[in-house]
C-alpha cells in the first residue's frame, strides 16, 4: 500500500520503526524522551500538566451509554 501509515510494534505497544506518515500521525507519542516510544505509556501515563488520554476519554465513554 502506497501512502499508508505503518509502524512496527511489539506486544507491549513499543514502537520500533515507523514510516513518515505514521510519524506525522503519532508525532506526540513518538516524541518521547523514553525509548523506545510506547503507545501504552502515551495513553495511560499522565502528562505533567493534566489527565491521561484515557482519562480524558472516560467521561465521553460514560455519557455515550
């Protein structure tokens, strides 16, 4: 597939390689000081200034029912 975002990850959601489009789509998660970057850490570890991505999604998920 030409023009598709692609990355290589393991079972722990650590990202080991990504093409240019995947880097653009996941830039915030990939610009981590911790290596390798991890989608799990990005979603569940709280940033210094607010709730986690999962925490921001919880009120929306609860009110959808």
